[in-house]
C-alpha cells in the first residue's frame, strides 16, 4: 500500500475536532510543523481561552508552543462545523471516550456526534481520521455511518491513527513519536496520512500501516500491557508484604533480565488517569461482547490489584499512626494521578485521601497543579497552598504523587514542621536511608519497615523510574 509523496501538491489543511488534552496538543503541534490548522470544539469558553493563548489544563511546554503556533497565523479555533467542513482536507477527531455510566464499556456519544457533524456537511473528497481510543469495530461502524450520512456516499473515507501520548510529555510525544500507526482501507487514505505526517516521517519515524481493526487494537493492547506490568510488580509487593521480602530489590533483580527490563516495573500506589483504567475495562467489556472475554479475563485481576494498592496504602498509614486514623492529622502530598499533570481522573492519590477522610483522619491535601481539579472532584477535603502548610503539625506524611518538589524535600526541614516524623512513601520515590537516619519512621508498599534503600533513577522516556544497578 506504500505510495510516494508528490512535492507539487499543496500541503493539506487540517481540522482537529475536540480541543481537550489530545486535540489541543495535536492542533498546536500540527501548526508548529507547518500546516494550516483549525481547532473545533462545542465549548465556546475553551475556544476563547485557546484563541487567547491559554491552555485549559496543565501540560509542560504546551502554552509556549500554543503561543508560537498562534503567532505564525497557521492556527485558529472555532465552534463552527460548517467552517470546519469547508476548511479541512484531513479531519482529525480527538474527542473523549469516557467510561459509560453504570458500565465498563466506552461511551462513544462524543465520537459519534463529531463524525456525524462532519459527515453531514462534507461535499468533497477528504479524509476523516479517528484518534480517540475506541473499542474494536468502531471504525468499521463509523465508516458505514458517515458514508450513509454524507452526500459523497462511499467516496468519503475513514482512517484511524491512534495516539500514544503521556501526560507531562505530550508535546514531545506528538512531535517525536516512537511510532505512527495508520489504519486505512485504501492507498489513497495512506497517502493522505503520509502527507499530513510528512515532517515526522522525514525523521525516519517507524510507521505501521494496518487495517482499521488492528489500528484500534494497538492502543488498547499497549495500555493493557503496561497496566499488566505495573500490576504484576504490585502483586509481587503483596507477596513481599506477607513474607518480609523487599519488592525494590526484587524489581532490581528482575530488571537485569533483558527479556523483562526495568521500565514500568516500579512498585507503588498504582496507575490512574483518564486512559489505562477505563481502557482496560472497555477492552475487557468489548472482548466479552465479541465472545472472546476469556482471552483477556486477566485484565479484571490487573484492575483489582491496582485498586487494592489504594486500600493497602491506607492500611500502612493507619499502622504508622498507631492503629487508628480517628483525629490523626495526615499530610497528603499529591492529588494528580502522576506528576507534571493536573489530571485527577481515577487518581490513586485522591482516592487515598478520601479513604483517610472517611476513617476520620484530618487530611490536608497539597498538589502543585491539581488542587483545583481535586477540589471539584472531592470538595469535602481540605486543600492547602503549599507543602509546608500541608505537613504543619502532621502526625503522618503520605507521599502519594511523586512530584519533584516532594522527592527533593529536605527530611530535616520537614521534620521541623511535623508533630511526628512518620512518612509513607506511596511511590518509592524517596531515599529511605536519608529519612530513617533523620529519625523518621519510613514505610513503603512491599518493603519491610526500615528497609535499606535501593536507588532509583527516573527514565527520560517515561515517568516511571527505572532501577539503577
């Protein structure tokens, strides 16, 4: 299906439907790469903010890139689908696929609405491209839907181009991805994708050209594998807690096996956010619909292990506090599901803070970026504006999101503020010896009390520490 580039053709004009985390990043980066881009959303407030150079979420580097793209004149934002249909040669649909209410399935109402809004307006041959994470079979269904709605009929083609962004690294992952996946049904569709991704392909980025179903499966399979690897080491942490073994030393030994490696083999509080939890649940649900649920039944246990880490973290904090949490002052350091993000969707840190509160603890939550979003999710918790305020007179300090501010904190300086030097390291992000030598009681999931430190180093390619030998 490979086709060559035609240098005499004008560059395609790009629309991006949906200006949330994925869409805003994609629109900005497409403009940075030299394309004329129109970002479209039904939320006028979001469009106004982006048009003025503001980003409606926290993502390092994106505000600067947005302002750079706006200054070129190549990037605009609008709520007008008529304008979008007339403008674009390649239309990227980047809307959300949240978990459906009362079900593990993905809610596809935003995807269906976006493609419907485009298809009913398009009267010339263009390419529609899905980037949202969807269940297998969605692209085939939407192809039939848009062709039945559009005046073009079967001339209107659909492709799928899954995204692999990591929050905190979204600009880098868009401009310099480790691979591109093109799900297409014709050589013409592949050619259009090669034209619109030419600056990235010129960097010799690997590209996989596949059918629509495979391209849908790539994203959910990748997320399922990562979730499984994280839950595997956390399952080993449960074994370590029962036997007195040290999960960090175990992980270090496993990481030296080239077949396994150290990335995402980090024990701790587990995964969260808007992708991994909902995607593995939706994948399992879809497999059951297809009659092959047994093939991915293990994902139910992956999810269960991940959720158990939150309860076990509360158990360790209770143990540190002397057996009861009633009236205990706990400093909850972190609310976002990971550092360099303000995303609190399915955030383990925020769940732990809520569970502590429900047991009667006096919880002070501080996150460098996510306090506002956390307050909307759990308004009953107490949010403070600094780490110092959070730990003031605390009986237990709980590191729940591994922001550098928390990893680099001075144990002596913290010790001068707390009522008791007790710390729960929910992310294996601290130097245990540094804390214990300063009189702190130190606990971490999967490690014996007062265990020696196994050194960790953060990998620049992902936010998960890799083990240093």
